[in-house]
C-alpha cells in the first residue's frame, strides 16, 4: 500500500515540521544532539497504520525508524499491556522535534483504520458482497491523505480523494442546475469519458432519472432500510451497469440494517469525522542500544 503514496511525501512531512518549529526550539537545545533511541508504545486497541508517513517524517529529521509490527495488524494494548511496535534512532533533539507530529499521524491513521476494519468485519459477517467506503468528510489539506490511507489499511475503500477525482452531483448542484438530467449532461460534457459522474438521489424517481441520464454511480442518500429493501434489487436489475451507493448517517450500530442486496457501495462519514482516539506514545529509552 505504501507504494501508492506520492513521491513528494517528504515535502509534506517537512511542511508539518516547519509548522511545528517556526523558529527556535529551546527544548531541543536542552536535550542536545546526542544519539538516543525512542520506543513507540501502543496502549489501546487499534489497527496500526501510518508507518510510511512516520518514516518520511523522521527521515527529514536525520533519524531512522525500525518497525517490529506489520502495518494493518490489529492490536489490543492498554495502560497495563503496552505493546512495543517500533523504534526511532537519532539525535535526541531531532527525535523530540518529530514526536508530536509522528504521534498525531499514527493515532489518527490508526483510529481510522480500526473503525474501517470494524465496519468491514460487520459486512463480512453478514455475507454482504459490496464495498465499505469512507467519504470526503476528512481533515482539509494534505492530512486528508493520511486519513484516506488509514481507510485502505483498514480494508475498505477510500472513496474519491478530491473534487477532481470524480464528479459528484449533490442536491445543491442539481437544484442550481435545474434538473438531474441537465446536470449529468453538463458534467459528462466537461469531464469527458475518463471521469465518472455520481448523482446524489433523494427519491426513487431521482434514481431512475439519474440512471437514464447516464450517471455511472447513483447515491441513494438518506434512504431508509425499508425503502432500500423495496427498491435496491429492482434498480440493480433494471440498470445493471450502474453502481448504487447508500450513505447518510450510517454508523457501526446501524450498519447491518443497510447491508442490502442490490447495493454496491456503503459509505460512512463517521469513519473520519469522529473516530474515537487511540493511544500511542513515544518514549526515550536511555538503556536502549543503538
């Protein structure tokens, strides 16, 4: 999965470092530049994710990282059962300059991965054949890449990365344009053959209009489970080449109600806009061998 990340990852990490150290780092002067080793400890349940970002971060700080746990492994640490997952070696000041940023990356990415893994496991337990996906409800800017990566490590789909990744015509687009058909035709004209068009449908008749207009994907937005059971399979049979996505306030607690035949994708905003925090720490180990 790390091979999919852009070659300018180091530049992104350097921008984080510059943001965190805009001028002098007095704490860095206090600890000096003597060689040290620090240990990553996991102290809660999580799916370990975000390693390539942390590697790139500490590489910019002239440190090396050694991981002893594979990315994507589900761990159940606690305050009484701290699990060592990796080591950072390098100058003491550089390790501590990267500490907070590294932990923000690891904890956020690992929490998203855990929530995705839970959702995927629920879907598998119900023998549902569709895809669990995230949404674009992520942290703005380059940190979105970290959260999207966490979705992939969790075993799900990251959905579109940006407005340029796929044309999604939501209710505001349709209302501003006048109709679903008009909006789809305009999108197809501008985006061409290479860019998929998804339409957010509010009613079963909206779904039909979007399919006939040429939408590649139709989102059944905020449809109730009862409405989905009534229409999903019929729509899929009538428009087999169209992907049908369901979304709208779905949580892990309600997920099973939406795992309905005829649906191809189920997207969940809660994977990124409010996942519970996980606990990881980085501690200098004075007795560690370099």
